[in-house]
C-alpha cells in the first residue's frame, strides 16, 4: 500500500470555524490531490498540487484553500466551515514516473454543525 | 457539466456470472481511463486502466474495453465474487492538466 495518511480521520466542527485537514505521503510523489465524496456526486476534485508551492483549482474549489510547503505534506483549509462542506475528504497522490495510477488515503469524515 | 458519467447507480449480479459496469465520457482529449473500487470507510483503490490508444486491457478477472467512437468504456468482471461487492468509479485523465475526472460511481452487489 502507498504510504498516505490523513489527519484527523474524523472531525466535528461548528459553522464558521476554520478547519485544516492534513495529507502526508512517504512515497515522494510529485502530484497530490484533494477530493470530496458526496452521495450522487462521486469524487470531485477540490485542489491539486503539481509540486512544492505549485497548486491549482479543481471543480469545487470555492471555500477551500491549500498549501504545500514540502513534498510530503498537502494541507486543505476551510477558512470558515459551512454545513455544505460536510463530506468525506480524500487525499490522493500520483507520479507519472511510475504510472498514471492514483493512490488514495483512508479519508477524513468532516461534519459541520 | 459532467464529463464522465456512470448512468447506473447500482447493479446486482449472481455469484459466478459476469458483471458489466459502464462509463461514458464527453471529452475526446482524455488520454487515459482508470477504474477504482471502493469499500465503505476506505479510500478508493486502483483496479485497472487503459490508454486511449488501446481498446482492451485485461488483468485476471477484470477486463476494460474502450470504444472511442462511442466515447464509452466498460469494466467486465468474470466470474463475479461476493468480495467484488463495492462501489466502482471510472475516471478519466488528461496528461496536459494532470487532472482526473471521476464518474459518480456504480454500486455493485454480488449475490451468493
């Protein structure tokens, strides 16, 4: 299994509070991604990174920001959480030097009350 | 605009029979397609992939077929086993952007 961890695994927070989710990899893969999974929507890309300090938006980036200060860590921040951001969040990594496969972390279940 | 569509939310198949999961796409610029399997409370795991220059790729019980003219791909599982019960996502990849676009998933249930 690819070495990807996500923290926290579960979080309950109140509307309006900031939240940061962390993705950590030990594979030295160049590309890192944040997705959210919601019923009826599958996996939707929030942001992704193609290198340290290099990030770009996905299809559902509003209300989210990311940072990648080193290869192994990719942080997803909800500046002011809303109930619509209640979801399961997955981090993924890939590196075309190996293949086009993506490896996913175990997920973070976030509930915004 | 859903670029990758899985129109069947669920599928039930008897153990030992063939499972066929379908996926349609709209963007002809996709150059790689992948299938993932997801169990509850776990992250998706890679299953099989196919390059846009191929029309078939096989790995054990799993075969993916690509019909570029119809912008359609399918995943065949033969024979189906109860352990195959999961949600299956197809995904399309563009090497220019390095983005993956996922379908909404199909829940497969293999009945013993």
